[in-house]
C-alpha cells in the first residue's frame, strides 16, 4: 500500500511538472493603462441599475465612476491616476455579438489601453429558441472584433469576460410572481424564460439547450482569446460560475444586474483579469 502511495505521489509530481513546463505563460500585466473602453451590451451599460429602463453607465462594473460600484476603472484609478476621465463605454443596450466589431472600432478611435468585453447574453436570450445565434456565427463575430482590436490597438490589454449563467435567472426567479410577471410582460429572454413554472420535459430540455448554448459561447470566447495572444485574458468562467441571487437583479425586469449586481460583477471579474 505504501509503494502504491509513493508511486501515485511520484506520478502526481511528474504531471504537475509537465503542466508547469508546457502551460503557456501569461504576459505580465505591465504598467496600468491610462485609458480604457468597455464593449458589450446592456449589462455593461448598467441598464436598470439606477433608473426605470434607462442606461446607467456610471454604475457599469467596467467603466463606471459611481463609488457604489467599485468598477475596473475605479480600481485602476487608485494606482494610475492619469486614467481619470478616460473611461469610455462603447457598449450598447441590446447589442449582440454581431455588433462587437463596430464597438471595437470605437475603442480603437479612442486609443484605449485596456478593453473589457462582455457579450453574448442577447445571442442566447432571444424571443424563441430558434432565434439564438449559432455557435459558428458567434465565433466569427468574436474573431472579427478581436482582429479589429489587434490591428488598431496592438499593445492594448483585452479582457474577455464570460457570459453569466442565464439559466440561473430561471432558477432564482421562477418562484417569484414579480419576476415571472416582468419576464412575460416585457418578453424577456423567452428562449429560456417562457413557461417558467412548467415542469414538462419539453420545457426542461429547452432551458437546458439554452444554457448549453451559453456554455458553448463561453468556450468560443476562451478559444478566441487564446488565439489572440498574450495580450488577451479570459476570466476562466469566473462570471459564468458565480451563483448570483435574485436580490442582485433589477426589481424592474429581474434580468439586469442592479447596483449590487454590478458590484458583484466587478468583484468577480477584476481579479480574474490583469488586476493591476
């Protein structure tokens, strides 16, 4: 038995050594950026985080300057004051991956030294399951946007953030009458949230397929970032894996993060990136 344990310990040590010597090295963060831009959709715009169905960019987890949300921008500003006022939000409420290349062009025109990307929720959260973006199209859209950034901002650091687990919306909200009413009244993410109280196998399977599409999208985000090179980092599914609560969602639509949710996004995503 002792010999077996020794053999297993030796094998584990060899495996660890192989992993350490073959894993690609991440580029050091380098000096903090003096400008940044955020790309994405309504989550990055802070939609419904401070008012009734309006963008609230000051509370964006990425480029916001409201101290109730300790955004990436505010964290960087602590160590690099010259970034002050150079926090550009190029995201757009309702955006899908197809819109990302245009946003990347805006970031290039702004000369951003650090770019965050959070996109894909709207590619899965559609009016019906058939309306979801295909995985191949999603990847092509991401590659196009990253190529625009690499060409226009070759020295910028790019942080790609995983899409939240939208299936959890159903998990935390299905027993709330207010959430169900909002989802139905405003037609929110019906690919996933239609018939929220149904336990029929068809509805269970549909919800699982939507979740799998998000999983597949995140896989493509990770692969696209790896192909970009050492100036790109993926969050390792940190945001996707976070078990957000109903209290962290807007009480108006039970879909978008409220101020507390934006704070959680910042807390979870920032350390998984460059974290200057």
